[in-house]
C-alpha cells in the first residue's frame, strides 16, 4: 500500500487544485503538510512539516509518495536530503526557480540558497514549458541536479488551479508510473 504526503506551495492548494482533488480521492491514505509559515515560508518549518506528515503517512503504509507542488518541491528535496528515508518516491511538480525574477519575495529569506542535489529516491520532475516561476532551462537543471527524469508539459503554466487541469488524470498516470516501479 502507498501513502501520500501532499506538499503544497505557498498558502496551500485551494479546493480545485489537483493536489486537493487527489487528496480527496485518496482519503485516509493522504496526509497534507501543515507548516505554520504558509504565507511567509520558512524552510526549516516546511521541512519539519514534511517530516511530521511522513511520520503520520508511514504508520500504516509500506511506501510513501511525496506529492509536491511549487515551493513544496524544495521543502521535499531538503527533507529528503536530511532524512534519507527508505522506500519513498518524490513527485515534484513545477518547482520555482529561487534565482528567477518571479520567485516569491516572502520565501526568499530561507529558500533562496536551496540547490538541487541528488535525491536518495526515485523521483520525477514535472514542469511547464511556460511556467512564469521557472523557465524550461532551469527546470531541466533542477531535474538534472536531483538526478530525476523531467516531464515537460506544454502550455499549462505553473500546473496549478489556473491551469484548468481539474483532477489531472495525466498527472495521476505519471505518479502511478513512478510508484508502481
């Protein structure tokens, strides 16, 4: 059985975001991170929230899949580097470029110096070719640094609620291909 740790970006994912729809679909098999610093993100607070969610998710499951979006990708990657967990996969969607012009200023104090280092698990990076928070070149650099395959989506922006993906069946298929290996 796979449990899922949902790691949203700044301010969480609204009710029509694919992460929220997947969380509903998965029911008790999903645990959402709950950092205290949603609006003014603090990296260590977010990493601690991933740790707490992983502990809850792994109680009744043999494997855990991290399902991260936006700034949550960096929290997931930092937690993975620190915790080095066994039997985890990482689905990293639309990581923002900390050095890009659109990186949220409220996250800059603690997220600005993150770097993509090899992840200790199977992973997949999904990015948009027209994401305002990260251009395709930077997405490819992050995927390479994380030693992760990159799946580039055409014309879906930041792969969020505004992208109109709904339940995002293609994303669920990509996640299944990662967790079923």
